[in-house]
């Protein structure tokens, strides 16, 4: 299921009493979420699917994305709390940029095919000093995506499940 947010008013309406936003499924944010007036009122953002952020996102609490984070920005996500993510993937329209930066033909494949193509090259690619902090974060997420989630995410998930019983 996809939840689409078009304004900070829509986003803030999803908070529970503790300022936590929990989305079962994918979340697409199509607006900027500035710290003042919006991000400061969100204590935690959790989605069980993918987070597709098409604006700037400022999160003063923890941010846990169980699926993939689709990120098209030149800056890294600004999260003051703990941040858990699986893959961080550039949006499809950035394919030409990434082909040029990686020096690889990414073809017209889907994310799974592209990850399988880039993963064997990752050690060589990460030795290069040319990456911006955001590009490096995206590349390193390929390696980190298979690790177990940290205990705080597991505890957060268990707490939510216990509350739903």
C-alpha cells in the first residue's frame, strides 16, 4: 500500500500522540519537510515499505525504513536521531548520472539487476576518492543492506506489534 503526502499538514496529521508516524507499506513525501513547523513535531518516522522522499526531509527523532530509501538529493538525509535504512537508491531519472559516475553501463534494468551489477564492483568503487558524501552513502548502503537490523529497530517493531494485539 502506498501513502502519498503532498503537504506538511498531511504529514503531521499522521502523527500519534507521541509524535510518531507509522506507515504500513510505502511512503512517498512530495513536499519539503522543514525542521521548523514540521520536522520538529515528528519524534519518529517508521515505514514498513519504501520511503520515496521527493523533497527535503528533516527528522529530529529516529527514522527507520525497513524497505528502500529512494533518494534524489545531493545532500544526505538530515536525521538527528538514529537512522536505519536498507538500500538507499537514486531515483530512476538519475540513471545517466550514475552510469557516468560509476563507469558502468547500467542498461535499462530494474534496481535488483543494477544492484547485482554494481555489487561485485563495490570494493573497487569505494576505494575511489571522487565520491560526494551522498554518493558514498548510497554506495555503502549496497554493502550494508544485508546486515541484520539494529536492536532498537527490532524493539520498536516489537513494541508496535504488542500495541496492535
